[in-house]
C-alpha cells in the first residue's frame, strides 16, 4: 500500500503541470491523483507525457478547488494526503519530512518551506494566522497596502515568524499541505461552499484546530512555488466577487454576527476608497476604469449593502 496520496487539482495548468509531476518521479511510494477541473488547454496531455502512473479524473465542469479535493478524498490510499498545487515543485526528501512531522498523535496537518522563483522564502503566503476582524479590516480598508509594516498585517501574514524553526501554526497555504487521513475524515474534508476558490483552506485549517488537531510548520521540507497560475486568469470582477464573498462566508461561519456586520461596513468603505483611487488614475494593470468600477459596485451592492446570502 502507498504511504499516502498526492492530490493535484488542475485548471488550465498546462504550463506548469509537467515540471510538477517530473519532480514526483522519485516518490514512487506515493499514489498520485490528478483532478482536472475542465481545463481548456493541454493540461491533461502534458500530464500524460510524464512517465509516471497518475490516476486522472477529468471533470466536464469546474468543481472548484474544494470540490475537486473532496473528489480525490474518496479514492486516496495510505495514511496521508499531500495537497500540491500544479505550480509547486517538491524537492528531494520534502514529502518524507512532512510524513515525519505528521507522526505525532495530535498532529493533523503539516506544511513546508515555500520558496519563490527568486529563491526567497514566500513570507506572508506560506503560513498565516487565522483572520480576525482587526486584520481583515486592515486588509479591506487598504491599510495593508499603504503601510505593509502595520501590526495587523505583520501578525496576520506571519511576517514576524522565524521561518528556520519548526513550530505550530494556524493556517498554511492550501497550495502545499500534508494532511493525516484520520484528521481529514474527522472533519469530512473541505467545505465546497467556498466556491470556486479562496478561504476554503483557511476554513479547513480552522476546523482542524477546532477539533484539537495540531498544524505544524516543517522548514526542512522545501518546495518551490510559482503562484497564482489559475486565479490570475480569472476576470477582474470574478476575482473580486469570489474573494469578498468567501471572506464573508468564512466570517459568517466562524465569527459573531456583530463582527460580520462590521466587516460588511468595512468592505463598503474600502471599495469606495478603491473607486476614488480609480478616478485619480490608480488602477490594477490590464483593466479599465469602467470594468473596475462595475466590479466594485457589484461586490459592494451584492455582499455588503444588499447582504446577499453568503
């Protein structure tokens, strides 16, 4: 029986799935499951070109990140699940280090050291602390953009973390996360209502911690990570809508009604700030003022003012 199962969810990932699978050639003791979320490019063909046995499921629709992971969860083998984004490359011995970290009775999940293409640690992304009303207001009100070193941002993005030391953490990035199968089954996998992406990994880790499973960071397990290959292809309006909607969904699920109400107000004010910046010529690259204003209005009206169900 395999020691565990590596789960890779793809969506138009043809440009990165080859190197990801190539790096897994030495890990023959693992089963590999690839769930493709209706890619329109050559993702599946690129995956099949690697001389590696991969159990591939091709969806005719986009099941979302959480939905695809739950699909894989029904066919895994072994005691561990290794969630790996297609733009992540495992280095020699990295998976073995995570398995060692998961041997503790109370450890439910483990993550490694994520290194960017520039060779630098991906601080602020590798691990974060759970969202609080304070650090999320700093996020939606643009404080973290204009003052990245503010205490809320430093705390939330773990910019104060010693990345050379193994330790318990709150929420590793879902791009690279090893989970004990027993822990996965305890909380029934991912919540598919966080569709199609964002905050499903935060919710997953929060539920693990609520069930008293530890989540550990293992600096000896090194992974290379490019980042954002799928979400960057989303239309600007979709990126805004999915992020804010799933943020509110997370708060509705894990925070008080009063904090959820305060966050809605903060989102409205923050989107107004963004609209004003657009009108003075400051806007994201590759978009138009009209498109951006429409996206901000849609989010503010739908989720903050009208308070559509999240």
